[in-house]
C-alpha cells in the first residue's frame, strides 16, 4: 500500500491547483480523478485570466502537465471508500488499489440538477445557461428567456437584463415568484409570462429556437437561462460523518478560507465547497488549501521530532 502526504480527489481547477502548490513544496501527492467535470458540456471557459475562451478540456490538460512537472501522480479511478482519521491517517480504496494519506483534499465538484423540461438537458451548456459571468457576453443582445423556477431566477433576470434588452421572464413555477420580485421585474421592464414551459425546440448542436408553453403558445428565443439546483459531490465527506450545508442554490461542504472542513484532516476546495465559484476562484481555493496543508504538515513533522527528542533526553 503506497503512502502519500496528500491524496486529492478530483482533477479540476481546484484539485490541480492544490496539487501544484503541494508538489512545488516537494510533497508526495496523488490526484484521483474520474474525468467527469461539471463544465464538460461547455465549449469555452471565460473569466480565466490569460486563457480567455480556452476549452475546459485544454485548460485541464495544461494544469495536468504543470502538476506532473512537480512530481504529482495521477490515477483515473472511482473511490469506493475512505476510512480513518487525522490521528491514524486515512486509507483510500478503489476497486483495484489502496493508498494511505496524511491529508485529503476533496475537489470533487458538484452536479447541476435541471427541471424536467423536454429539450432542456440537450441545450444545457450551449444555449441553456445559468451564469451571466460565464456565458452572458456570448448571448448579449439576444432574445433571452429566464425560466422562473427558484428564488435565484429573479436574480438571474436582473443580471442578464444588463446584457440584453430582450429579456422575458417565463414564470414556470408561479409559487416561486413573490410580489416583491414581480415588482422588481416590472421596474426592469421585463415582461412576465405566467405559464409553465412544456418543452424546448433544440437542434442537434444544442441551440434552442423556441419554447412551448402550457398556455398553448410558442415563444421564440435564442437563449434560455435556468437556475439549476446544485448538489455537491460529497459522498466521501458524508461517509466520514460530515454534514452538508444548504442555501437557495443547493448543497455544499462548509469550509474555511484555508479549505479546512468540520472533519480534521479533510479539506474541500472548488464547487464542492463554493457553489458559485468560477474557475479562477476554484483554482485560488485549491492553491490556498494546498499551501495551508503544507504548512500544517511541516509543523506536525517538527513537533513529532521535538517529542521524540524529549523522550530520548
């Protein structure tokens, strides 16, 4: 059974950044990744300093190569279980391998749960969007429909209305729209259509052209904005006895700025701990976690040596 200073679960921007920070500190690091990133459906990544418009796949390849330069090891596998504690160390098991680690970083990301509307999944990441900062510029001045499905929908309307004067709010779930938020939409000059969406007309490339409404009408659009319900990929954290936090956007692992969680020795970075974190913020969180873990391990090692010296004396 091979021993590592740190095992990082997840090879996205947060996990790679953590691995590089640790690798540059000459830590023995393993990244275990299933290769299923949240942004896999997106052709381009935006707000990535120095890499505007790069494909997520290419960005990950660059990060992987950087990490390898610092001795970081990679395995493509699904982790079946994690056991142990900070005192005794952690044992990580896959169907074919086992490792031990002094610390674990959960950079496992999250998944988007969409309303069950025919055509929505097909358009997701292409013309069905959720983030104005990730995709808003690309749909500027287009005919945009905001699907009213949650408390976040009015917030999306507010932000996308800065990018286009052709924004319509389709009130898919009327009970979610408060009188106050309806007044806000009116003040923004956004038309509200009180009807559920029964389907999207989407071509083979994922481009939406219209919405079919329960009131029997079709509504032409070029982009659809929907607030997904985000669920943290946190099975390992739950297995170790952790609990998830929740806000209107979804579930997440509560973590300090250092990445430390409520379970000693377990750190979290990226979307698993911060639902709204974009690539840059996720990478920053990974770097912070890696740096803090390195310092913690260094202090742990020297204290152990000091204790041994006292015993010998």
